[in-house]
């Protein structure tokens, strides 16, 4: 059973909101998860990204795999693009 860092969809129809979560790969997309690692709102380009990078690095060091989408979002956060620095290190 591998742990994956991936997105879990929340929000209403046509108004998506995502949580970045660490979940077992066998758990459903919007089901059970082990830890919440941040949030991502694709509709809010200026402050829609809030990642807890220290927690993400901790899970990666323990062997968690990162999904392609979360890897792309992490690159945006590291570049400082579309991230609010005061919320990025909660």
C-alpha cells in the first residue's frame, strides 16, 4: 500500500475547490485520507494556493509518491507564482 500526495475535490458543481492530501493509493479520490497538506482553488489566481511545504517534504521523505498535478502545483508555489507567502508555511 503506497501513500500518494494528491488532490481531493470539494466544492459545488462548476466551483471546484481542492485539498492537497496524503492518502493511501487504494482510498477513493474524495474518500479517506491520512493528512491534509494544503488547499488549492483554481478560480482564485492570486491567493488560491496554500501548501504546507514542511508537511509535504516530511511525507516525501517517508516514501510518499506525488501525483503529477500536485508536482505542478508545488513548482508554482516554489516559484512564488500564485502563492500567498504568509499562508504557505502554516
